[in-house]
């Protein structure tokens, strides 16, 4: 049975309107022995200020889905025998220095791809637009804080992927952008994919939107610094994003049969590498770049992406040859994703997206006192307080990100779900975000919130 494009276009429009999403594109891919089927739909406007319509050939920022592309470049270099995932990075990058000298000696590419390096993950320093931006960025990591011991836990790490991009540059002799274009974009025949603002200007490009005093407005900044490119700078259409996903569903093959990535490396990227302390926000485990998630008896891989006012979602169900991409430019895109993907995957594959964790039906009595304190890492300060109405997670941005977004601290009311597990309500969207409190064997205490492990400082 063919995918009903008209039906999913109507569902996209209805749900996007319900959740205040200004514009979105949806792509559904099914691939199999008889070929490929691609269904696309578009809704809304690219920019509330200009009113330009979204079309299926519009480009959006895919954010951190970029990390899977960077990981794919890394695995290509492993295929070529130019890189060992478990060798110290000093072997290919002798000038490397991170904040902890012992970590410098032992840090590997696998740590970076799996988010277990412990390097402070949200160092968003802008090192300029030049081709040397990643070289400059890597040098800054000599002063990076070490959030947790190497390999001791899992914490989402943008900084590690920028460093991985610099390793790619060292081994290919060019920029990360050029490696991406030469090794993936061109071989896969992707015509609406790029990494730089001047490339976005060649297409119908979405602008991110934020909420200010209950009103949705265009974001004050379009993109992220070039130094964060390997972690989140790709722009693409939903169809081009699915062209990348197709290669992974086809064991590394491009549409013309070229082996872009070995079948063994493609499989390795989806295999289990690390458990997540919080199994509710993203997946239940991590591969080499991919999120891994279990929806009932089905095993999916995928990734999400968030930039300044844009959000993207990619899910692959390899056993059925199905991939779905959703690109958005504001509003409660998480709710749009949850409701739309629940319908799509149920109809196409009988795979049921679990409902997000929320407050329990019956109140759970947990003393919040042991969790009260200050938790801090680069760019974010989190403080657990007990107010008149119960515990609250106060979240504030610091550093370069705070300067860009100029956000005020936000209070997230906390509800206990189980000992060491709370859900915190986002005051802007109403969504519930899990907060998991835990302790390493060495005694350090952490909260896992927003996919990051943040150490307790006071």
C-alpha cells in the first residue's frame, strides 16, 4: 500500500497549527527490494515576518542530526584504515590538549562519538568564519572543564563533535565542510544540503522562531557559530535528510550503488555502545552517533536537532526500511513530533512511540532535601530549590549562549516519579522533562536533565 501523501499533509497541517508551529516539512521514506517510495508535505511559513510559504524544497536547520553525518565521516576514515576508534587521539592530533592532562592522554574517538568524554559539552565559543575556526576551537579545549571522569557516565557533548570535526580535517587535509560535501553530499546526490549561511541563501530557507511573552516571533539570530558546525550546522530539505537516511537503510550504498560506507561500519554505527542514565528524554542507549530507542518490540535509530528556534526529528526503523524526517521552525515542535510520529509509525509499521514520562497517577512521596543544591556546567546553571508549592528546578543560561538569547532564568516545577527521578514542567511549553539524580561509584553527585550530566557544585 502506498503512503497516503494527502492524508499526512492534512495531519501535519492540523497538528502544526494546534501546537503553534509556524512552518514545517515532513518526509516519509520506504525503501525495499522493489525500490523507494518518498512522500513529502509542507505547512505554514518560513518566517512570520515575511510570510513566505514553506514548500517541500525549503531548507531548515537539522541541528544535532548533523552529528550522525559527522560520525559517518569518521567511520569512512575507519574503513580506509586512517583512524582507529580506540586509539588515543594524540596519535593523529599530537597538539591536542583538553583540561585534564590524563584525559588528554587517553581520549579516543569512540569517547567523542558516544558522548562519554566528560568534556564540558556546551562550549559554544565563536571562533570566527574562517576555515581555521575548528583549529582555533580545538585549541580552546585546553581550558575546558571536565564534567565527569572519562568514560564514567554519558552526557551529551557538542564540544566533542566539534573536536571530531577537527580530527576529520587533520586526516582529510581540508575543512569539515569540504569533507562533508565531497564524501557525503555529492556521492548521495543531495542537491539541497549545505553548512553555511551563504548556501542557505540559495534556497527557500526557514528562520527560527522563539516565544516572547506568549507571542511567537522570529529569532534574533539565524544560525550557530561555524565552530559548532560538526555538531549541528547542516541545512537540508526533508528529502535530502531522508537521502542520507536511505544510505544507512541500504547498508551504506548510494542510489547509484556506490558503497559510501561499508556495510560493517553502517551496522556498527547502530549497535549498542552506552546506556543512558535518563532513558526517557532521548533513547535508551547510544550507538556511534545514533540514538537507539525501543518502541515495544521494535528497535529504532535516529536523532533530534535543536538550534535557535528550529527543531528537527529523524527516525529510522531498519527492519521495515522506513525513515521519517520532520523539520520545524518554532512552536511546540516536540508535541508535533510525538503525535505525528505516533500515528505514522503505527500505521506504516505497527511501531508505537511510547508516551513521554509525566507525573504519576498517584502521588509519590519523595523527600527533595537530598537533591537541593547548585548543579553547573558550561553555559548552564541549575539549582534545585524547595518553595511554597514544592521543589523547583531553576535553570539559567550562562556564557556566550546567554548573550545570544538573553533568556531569563526559568523555574521548572518538579514532581516525584520515583526515588531519584522527577519530572519538571517547562514553564513555556508545559512539556514534562525528566530529571534523574545519581551518584558515580567514586562519589560525585549529578543530575541528568536535558540529556546532560551536570555535576553538583554546592
